[in-house]
C-alpha cells in the first residue's frame, strides 16, 4: 500500500532532478549536453535490455532511457510548463486506466475471461518454468513475458515516467533543493497538499480491493490500479518533502546519512537486487519462485537492502563510484574515470 507504485515515481523524480544538475555541469565543462546525455541514455538502454534478457523482465532502465531522450528534447521548456506538461502526462495515463476500467465494467464476464486467458496461460507457463527451468528455458520465458506484457506496457510507462521526470526537473530548476533549509516553508506547503491527496486515492484503491478473481482484465483490479496511480505521484512528492524536511535537521541528517552511500550506488544495487533474486527464485538457483509468502518476501527485501547499505559504506570508503556507476560514466564520457580513492597524505 505505501510502497508499490510510490518508489519508481520517487526515483523518477530524482532522475529529473539529476538531469538538471548534470546539464549544468556539462555546460560548465564546455561540452555538448545533447551529445553527452544521449550517450548516457544509449548506455542506459543497453543496460536495460541486458537486464531484461539476463535477469528480470520488469526492467525500468530502458523505459528511463527512452523517456530521458525525450526529456533532453524538452530541455528548453520553461520550468513552469515542464510542471504543467508533467502533471498532464501523468494524470492522463491515470485517467486512461479509470476510463478503461469503466469500459470493462460493462462487458460480460465471459468476455473478460476470454481477454484474460492469454495472460493466465502465460502465468501458468511461468509458474512451471521459473522454479524448475535451466538458464536457457528461464531466459526464453523472461523474453516471452516481456514481449507479452512489458513491451505493451511501455505505451503507458514512457509517458508516465516522462511526466514524473518533468516534475522532478521543475523541482530542481525552481531552486527548492539547492538550499532546502531556506525553503522549508515550500516543502511544508507541498507536504500539506500532496500527503492528504495521496492518502485519499491510495485508500480508495485499497477499498476497491487488493485481490481480484477475474485475472488481468478484472475491472475492479484495473480501477484499483488507476486509483493507486492517482495516489502514487502525490505520495512520492510527500515522501520527498518529508525526506528534505528531515535532512534539514541535524538528527534527520545523521539518520539519513546512513542510507546516503546506497543512494550513490543506486544503479549497482538495482541490478544487484535482480541478480540476487534471480538466484533465489529461478530454477538455476534455489528455485523458490512462488513459495515465500508476503511476510517472507518483505523479510527478503529488508535483508537484501540492509546488506547493500553495509556493502555501500565499505565499497565507497575505497572507491569513488559503484561498479555500474563507474561503467556508466565511462560509456557516457568516452574516457575511463578514476576508480579508487586516493588516500590523503599524512
């Protein structure tokens, strides 16, 4: 309820913020923003495709690469219009889900079952292949799942992600993150608007239901998903506001500082989580696909992330970048960056 749909949006806000920062640094270095950033997106697209094929079909990196290239083309748009465009894009997709749900409600159950049948068949095949198949069989199933579900979903995901990128770009361009301690009033105001809105739509989604019997085309499920999307962006903005407000206090900054190294290795950890889970759940690993319950899944999430926080502190005490961040930077600028930290002279 409080995580699903909220964290990819929060990370997308960060991507939009990072775009503004990176563009300024590239400009200051006298380089072409378009050339450097498009190389960065091409590398991200490559990472995403390899992620889909080798680890997990639910990749978002290739979506970010496509939306990022469009964001580059909108760089000259005034921040105010970036905000308006971003909100309209995101709200438009959420409204489409609600409209689609309304259409589904008038169809007979037999039509819904027929429309859901291909997805059910694919899910049954995945339930056989993922826990027991070898690497080749699982790879074929991953690509098949992406072709059936993930590729079609890009028509919705790319505009939604672009919309959130634009909102993040507006936040950074407006100067509210450069000196957050001086902008606490703005962040309190943002929190007062977004938190009640996000909670309202999220509560409505949960009230519709969290388990649906008619498969992928269950109208109640589509309605719940649309309402959850309506709540996801405001909830993410509320989370960002809470984090910024916490960061501007000494105690909050100390607590959040524990997590900061993991944030600096976000790409490494994103792909690392897929690697760990592929070995846990697929047949060529421990074959646990479909076995752990919700509590056990949550325990795995917390355990893996705790491990990654420890690894981040240890790694960044000796290295300037995470392994994938270092590789991405190399591909972006065409020259190998420094790898290890140089110890300070006594």
